C-alpha cells in the first residue's frame, strides 16, 4: 500500500469535484473550490474521522469496499478507480460496462433508426446518444454534466426538466422516475453511482424523499406520453423500449399516435 500516494491522490481528486457536481449547495462561506472531507465522507458512506485518517496517511489499511465507496463518492473515472485500488495495494477490480459508451449491439439497432425519433439512455436516465429528430423533440439531452446528466435527478431538482410535460402529468412522471430509480438502486446497491444520485436527491428534494419512503416499484415501461413542444404544441407519442441484456442501457423509440395529428407535426419537425 502506498499511503503517501493514496493520500495525495485523494486530496487532488477531492479538490477537483465541485459541490454542484454532487448536488450540494456551494454556500457563501465556501472559500475554495472542491469538496470538504466531511462531504466526501458522507457521499462515501463513512465517518469523517475514518476518511480523514486515510488522507492523513494514518489509520488502518482501507478495504476494497471502502476504496470502492470512495471512488463512487469522488465520481472517479474507470482509469482513476483502477489507480486508486493500485495505490491501496489491490489489483484493479473488474470494470463494469461504462454507461458513457453505447453497447455495440444497441448501437447497431440505433443506427438503423437515423430517420426516426430514438435515443439510448443509461439505467440512470443519462442520454448517451440521440437521433436528430429526438434532439429536436426533447432538446439536446447529451449536453448535461455531473449528476444533471440523469433525467431522474433533473426532474426533481430543475424545473426546466418538466416544461415539456403537461402539469397534470407531473406527479405521475415523478413517481415513475422514482420507482425506476428504486429498481436500479436495489440491483446496484448503495455504493453505486445510482446510490450517489439517491443520496443527493434525498438531500435536495422533499418531493423525491416522500415518494422514496413509499418504496415505489415499476417495470420498464415507456408507454404513451404527451409532450408540449415549444414550436409544435401538443404531441402524442408511443414509446417502445429495447433493453440491453444486462439492463444497463435502453433504446427508446418514439412514434406518433395515429389520428392525433402528431405524424404531420413530426414531418414538419424533421424537415
């Protein structure tokens, strides 16, 4: 174990993460960038004293589970996570499929839908790629950073995320998103990236916290939805989902509901 290297690495990465990246308020008294030790400790699910001792090159040898939790709290990339484990004296863990790259099989199906409205999203609701028509329908959802990449997070923290949907449907959408997040959380566990999103939402959104306490359960279902497009007005869309075998990504395909005039509006949008 390289105690000095580990401590220095953690300090540099902690300084690089901004409060907004993890859903925390910056506050007026914060004089420097980055996160405080107690904030990283909370995000990693451990005591401030325990985390501080690691940064101060003292205390017990951190376990693999502890390092994994810290990697999640610091939002480390796959390469950074590997380096962290090596500094801790462990071999690099098996790296899960990254959510930033569309899985090859999914990408081939997506490529055949270039003229339609389709997008690939991760299990956290992060839009990985969109067809031009999907971007015209929903806006460019690939431009978001940090936790805001997740639609689940934006829905409960950013009023702009709800503008496309009629107000009467907001409560239903919120419950469906929370239920979807609960399903992913149950599968991935509290030390995963979804665990970080859940903790941030519990801290920031009373609405989410109320729904979360009810343990909502949902299945992968896009169904029929109405959106209020800023240029075209109301659009009624069927949504079909193709799930990747490991359920880490989903291809969403949107088609007009017959008899609603949506097909003609989509032709205008595509043009």
